[in-house]
C-alpha cells in the first residue's frame, strides 16, 4: 500500500489566503518528513475551492522544501496553458527536484474558470487531447514540429528536457465518462480517480474499465496500482474525529456546488460534458453506493482507518492520496493527525 498527500489549498472564511497557503506548505513539509510516498497539488481559479493558480511556481517551492517524496500536479488544467510552456515548466521542476515529478493533467470542468481566463469551454476537451500530444512530443530529443487545430509550430527547440529518461510520467484525471477513460488508455497513460468518483462508489468500476481498455490497446497495465484521492483524519476517538471536522467546510462546499460545474447561466451543459447533466442528483443518490462496496471515509481512530483501508485493498485499491484534515481546522490538530497516521496506521501496511 502506498500513501500520498493531495492538497487543493482550500480557503476557509476565517483564515487569510496567505495563512491558508502557509499552513498547507507546513503540512507538505511534514508529509515528506513522515514518509509519505507522493505529494500532489491542484490548480484552481476564482473560488475558495482552491487558491493555487500559479501551480508551477508553487511546485518549485514544494521541490525545494521536500527531499524524498515524489511531487505531482493533480492537476494542471491544460486548456488554460500553452502546452509548450507546460513542457518547459515541468522539465525545469523535474530537474530541480532531482527527477521526482509526475505530471497530472486534466481538461477542466468549471465554467467560471474558463470564462475568467477567456477560454471557450466548448473547446476544452479538444484542446486537452491535442495539448497532451504536444507535451509528449516536446520532450523528445529532436526539435518540435507540430500542426494541429490549436498548435502550429515548426522546428522549435524546446528546452530544458526532463531529467527522467523517457520523459515525465503523465497521469490523466478522469470523470466517470467512458470517453475520458478510453482516451487515457489509448495513449497508455495512467488515470487519477477520487473526489466525486469515490463518493459515488464507482472507483472499482472505473479501475476495472481502465484496465480493460489498456488491455484493448495493448499497453502494459497488470502491475499498475491506480491511486485514489480521499479525505483522511485521525483522532484518538471517533467522536473527536467527527466533531473536529463538523461544518468546517460548509461555506466552501456551498460555493463549490454553485460554481464547480460546466453549466451556463441557463443550466445548459456543453455536449462534451454531457455526463455532468445529472451530476448533483447522481451524487445524492449514489453516496450510499460507496459504503455498499466498502468505500468508507478515512476519518476516525487509527483502528478504524486500518479496517477501512483493508476494505479498500480488498477492492484492488493499493494507493491512496490523502487530503489530511480540513480547511479551517486547528493547525496543531491537523499536524498531530498526520503524525498519528504515520505512527499508528502506515506501519500496519508496511
């Protein structure tokens, strides 16, 4: 079992934005110190759901503050960036981190982010697929020549190149749509699952579908353990664990329910995001499904977390990226929870 850390940098209403960022950076330093395998950070814009817009500048700081854990983006929203610059930035971070970078990428889904950055959400998925190909080609030894729907360049010497031989590992964030999973498998890329997927209890189904499509396209996959993102909080008692988190992120979650989707003001969903049309109803109706298949919140005592992680293992999940604590939680409690997880939970799965 591998354990990682996933940070969205949510902004609680009782904490300044600068304090929010500094608190998460303290968590990241501790995560590396206690032996977590991976540390991932997310890009978001214009809401309390996530403060990190300059994902590569922050990742450079993460590389400087850590020594052992792999570091990654979960995710870079590719339609918001020029893919050649993403290739350059990622290669630079890979060098500075000593070859520890993984590049998680996604197409994005929040309309307010697209509109705020002046990008047409109707083109989001098309741009995403082309940009993935451009980035991979940019890391090849020879100068980049590429002509697509959005990128048209000839003999561009993209430097520096990644430190890791063969390029930086790329992982693709997927929703529950078969098209996203099929695209990742068709290019031989790993997928990232969690968030709404975990809530809806569809993780095992998505993992199985990705393995099936990898088999279809003839890519090695049997020994790849896909990571699942989940919230994690450990406390001496169940009562303390539940009461410490109760209501903390209600304001953020309410804002996210309003803004965290691709719908326009009339409620219309772009054709390429059609699987989002009934997302709210699906989440409400299928939340119980997670418990039925053995996916329970990783919140409670060390003994409870061990039992719930063992249940995840029985479903074929052998890698967890934890969001430790919650925005607005007392920082001392957050750090103590991480230490307790390292001391009393992780050794059970060593």
